[in-house]
């Protein structure tokens, strides 16, 4: 009998609910990979964009809408990259927070119309966009726009690994506010991921350094953060928009650039027709490389590291011939 109070206390303690990690939704694989790094085993991130789908064009499914409405936190780059998500982000439940990575303090941003020059981003809060948000032309309606505009901020900022550190810190801080019981775990996970990515940055810089003067062609104007950070020549882009079919004049211009720069390689892009690249390189010594994917949609999205490493591996393999 004397043991009953102790037994009752034990049963009461075991019946207490465990502290659950926030339910997090992200726009695409690179974002999801970084958030998962911070969450670790405490939760599983839900990524809206399927592999092989365009980050700039996507019509959300009913299951996506339900995931968003039930989420505690939305982490995304911002409407500059995924305009199809903008309307839903503006109509989240009152208790759902959002974190736009392109507005995080310390983010290195580049502009399409400044030739890739960098400037620092600023954290404008949960629902404000970068200060040049109005520079973009019409994003169009959710699921029906005509591709993203190539003026103003280039949103492919995850391809500069220096941005990973500020983003991981901001993700950890946001998760900690919602789940203070696990705050130290989030901070430790973010710190470990940032250190590992910094080491990868150094390794990739060393591997890519011998190719700084090598000219090449890509399908889509999405790789400026990668080329500028790692000291490569700016790639000649066949298409200035992910959804845009280049005009005959654009194809001829790129062909002229291929010849003038003696481009060594032309890289198709995952899930895009490579025939136009063949047109601009026909009759030249330009080699056709493997498919690139800025979002890791080709299967290289298991981790943020794998996205960067996959790009470097593919580029170097073609350069080496």
C-alpha cells in the first residue's frame, strides 16, 4: 500500500505529453534541407515542391494547401523565387509564422541587372519583402503566371554557401521561439551544419580554382551566385527565364557568344529540353556536359551539401573532358 502514491506519481509523469517540434512547411528542397539540418530528429519537414517541378511555376495540390494551413511555420525564399506561394503565404492562419530567407540579416544578395554585384540583405520581419520587391514585373496569379522576371533580386541565393550560416541561425532562432524546450538542440544542430558547410565551401573552392578562366553555357540564368562565389566565369545563359522559350534572336546571340568565348562546355538542365543547347553548340568544339539543377531536383537534394557538390562534380567532369 505505501507504494501506491509513488506508482500514481509515476503514472502521472508518464502520461504528460512530450514537447512536439513545430510543424514546418518549406517551399523547395534546398530550403527543406537546411531546416531539416536544424530540426534533426525532432521533426520532419514537409516540402511543397515535388522534384522535377519548376520552382518558379507550380500549382499547389489540395494536400499542399492543407499542409500550409496546419503548419506552425513556413520557411521559404520568398515570392521572388516562388510567386505561386505568395497568395497562400499572405493568408496563413494567424498563429502560423513565416520566415523569408532572402530577408534574413547577413544574406548576400545579387541583382540580375547589376551584373551579379552583391549587397547585404536585411531582415524585414515576417511579411515584408526585400526593398526592391516592387521592381519585379507581374508574378501572375497562383498557378498561372508566366515565369519569374529577370530584373531586380536574383533569388537563387542558396547557391552561395556563405548564406547558409545566417539562414541556419535564423531558422534555429525561429524554431526556438516556438519550441523553447528544444532550443539548445536547434542551436547545436545549426552550429554543426554551418561548420560542415564552411568546410565544404573551402573544399569546393580548391577544386574549382583551376577552372576560373573556363567559359561555359547553361540552359537557365540561375547559377550566378555559384559562379561568382567560386570564382568561375559567368555562364552564358540560353534562357533568361525558367519558363521562357528563347527567341530566335536570343538563340543566335548565344551561339555568337559560344563561338566568341570558345565555350568549353554546355550544360543541359534537368527536366528541360536540351535540343536548343545542341543548336547553339552545333559545329563548335563545345562539349555537352551532364544535367545541372539549381534546386537539386535531379536527386541531389538529400542534403544542402549534395546540391552544391553535385553542381561542382558535374561542371568539373565536363571541364576535364
